């Protein structure tokens, strides 16, 4: 029996998000949406303009996709979404707070917590630490409450296992990584994955996920070897000014609905590109020089000034602790000046992005772009 479940589970892990999304037209899913509150589409539309003018079925699918963690592999994401769709189709979970039935878990209040529970569940599985899980197949977990129980039981031995592996790096991570401090800011440059995990433990950043390779990908990508460029740094900024949040920085970061509030304010910045060797841009041939590579960066940054698509994913983006990109110009410039003045020697990529962020042209054109779309 266990072997059959294992085979079934492996087949499910081969699903893609696109495969699962086709279930939006299944009879069971359509019936479940119809049985839910008639205003479910309006409720979801108010949460994000991205979901406007969608059918109730597609809007509900978007609400379920929101609960899928980003910081696990794509097969795990598809597996998680498939599980959520099954729970919804069976009436185990519902969206509306006013649903006449009280037996189903309500999606709204659970969205943030379930995303984090699924993230831990799949990271445990991806690290092949199934021994910590009382139920190793998501299909055998029949509710959000049961998922919470399974993860809560696994959390302590999982944390202990990870801590043992990263103990040396985690020890005094803040003290070891701190490069600058003033009345308002602490600036860190974590030089190990363990330090990045410790400094990001109260954030939603993918670089703080011990079971994934985001820290390595961002700080030492393939192009540092191909073009003989010094590996880039990861910068973490922590606000220490208390309640004295400058008005020029806009509103302090706030969590998405359903997320727990995290004390403190942090930002993260990686000065480089999230590229892999097998995603080499078409504009760069095998015999391209470092000048060609840097010209591509300049071009991408120039395009992004006018709100265009930035071809090199994640280049020059500041993220708040909830993993939202920030666009307050004054805040970006001030953080950039911390990097310029206290970030140590910058490589060629970092220097170009620094120049981009601190330029008055960037500031003026960014405001113009925002005004056009206001």
C-alpha cells in the first residue's frame, strides 16, 4: 500500500501549475464555487486589481494560488495547488465568511498561515527529511488544521536539524555581518547562507530558506565565472529609528491580508542578476566579452526607467520584509548611498546599478512614469 501511495505521490509531483489550473472548469470545482457565497468574486476583486473582470471560478483559483508558497520547487507548488483545489472542490475549505455551513475552513484568514505551513512542509520533503513528518503525503492531510498539526510536530526537529548544519554560520550572525550602523540604520552583508537565514528569519525573503539555493544563486551566479566578475553581495538593511519613520519614505511596509505582523522593518537588496547558465540571453553569444555583458545591463536598466520590462530578472530591486518591491524614490536613494559609502568594493555590475539608483535622472523619470499611471 505504501509503495502505491509513493508512486501516486511521485506522479502528482510531476504536475505543473498549468495542469492544475485546468481544474477550474471541472464540474466539482464549478459546483463548489456556485455553492460558496454569491459575492465571492466581488470579495476577491477588492483584494487586488489583478483579479478584476474574472469569472468567479478564475477568481477563486487565484485565491487558492495565493496560498501556494513561492520558495519551494515548481513541482511542489503544483502539488500544493492541486491539494488546495481538491479541498475546495470537496467543500472542505470555502472562501466566504458568510457561508451557511460552519464545517469548512475559511480561506481568507488562513491564506498567509497556510502559505507558510506549506512552505515548511515542502522544504522538509525537498531536503528528504520525511522522518520528521507524521504524514508524508499532502494528499493524506484533510484540512488546514491537520496541516498545522503535522508541521508543528515536525518544526522542532526540523529547526534543530537545520540549526546543527548552519550553527557555525548562525552564531552571532548579526554581529559578524554588520558593516555599518548609524542613528537610523543597521546595514549587513551576510557572507554565508547561515547568516542570511538568521538575518532573514523574520521576513518572507527566499534567501532565508535553508533548504533552497536562492542565496547561492544571487550572490555567486554563473556569470561571475564566465566574465571574471567578483561575486556580488547581498545587502540587508534594518531600520532602527523606531516610530520616527520619515514621511519621504512613504508608508512603512505592511503585510498582506492574512499575514502575521512582523516587528521591525527590514529591506533586502541584491545588486545583480538572477540568471543561470542555461538562460543565457540571446544577445550574448558564447564569445561575448565582459563589455557586451555590461552593455546588456545598461540597456536593461535604461528600459526599466520608463516602466519597461527588465530582461534580467531581479536586477537592482529593493524588497521589503514581506518580499514586496519598494518604489519610494527617497528610500531607494538613501539605501543606495549606504551601499556606496559603506558597502566596500563593488563589482562592475553593482557599480552600474548603484549609478542607476542614485541618479537624479532616475528620480525624475520615475516620478513622471508614476504620474502618468496615477
